[in-house]
């Protein structure tokens, strides 16, 4: 089932809800929310859904803002943990799972978001499955180097938005996008790169 979840900032979060109930089982349905990593999309977690399809699970996967088919944040708004957490909270509330505890499956940055959510709303979360989660660089930095990194990021953000948007003369095809995905993720399989590419591009209207 496809979902379009409205956000407080005016955009939409694209999501899919899978019900993988085993009719031969009398077990209760377990609720799961999947959170993908940075620059990925919900397709990166689809293989896990396939692995779980014979169990009693209700699984929600969603594209985070600026990823997949979800809306981009308004111009000059950071894709920081605060905005991502607000969107994740919106997804949880929109599902309306009647106060039932659910499980998070998070990959990379998505795992960090899931762990953070579980720490904040601990009564809602049964457990977190964290895949390739890394500690924040701020936990491994001195105070001075941390603030230097923050100041550099702010200046780079301002510089980026002061430049005119890029204009591409050549048409972007699926094959070209596929090669970009492959080049940015060393060691990724063709099958995994295809999954990510499918939800990272869309055909312009009229083409």
C-alpha cells in the first residue's frame, strides 16, 4: 500500500506499508518501521521485507525528506537530525498503531535516527535493529574541532545557495543514474544499485 504523509513544513513523505501476515499463524502482528540511510531510499530495505514476508509483520518503509519520491525541504533548510526526527515522529503518528510498541530497522544514518527516537520515546519502541550505525563525529572530536566543523558547514551552505542552480544539457537516463549510484558506493552490487536508482529518479512530465 502506498502512503503520502503530509508534513508540518508543507511537503509530503512517500511511504509503503506492507502487511506480511501468515494466515496459518495465530501470533499477533509485529509492527516495524524501516529507516534508510543517507542518500538512499526505501528501496534499500525492500530485500528485508522479502525475507520477512512469511511472518506476521506490518512494515512501514518511507523515503526521508529529499530522498526517493518524498518532497525536498524548503530552500536553505538543513537536512539535520532535528528535521529528520520531526519527520520520523510525523510518520509514527500518521500510522496510528494505537499505542502498540513497534520495532525499528535502521541502516547507517537511519539507524542513528532510530536509536535517537528510541531514547526519546522509549515507551513506544520494542527494540532497534541498527545496521552499519556509526557514532556521530562529534563524539570523537575535541570541542574546538567540532565547532570548526560546524562553522565550515554553515559557510559552505551559504556559498552553495548563493550560486545559481546547475543546468544540465544532457538528458539523464536510468543507465547514467545507475552508474552514478555505483560510483558513489564502492562494492555495491548491481542488484542493490538498481533498487536505489529506481526510486532516485523520475521521468519529467511529457516525456
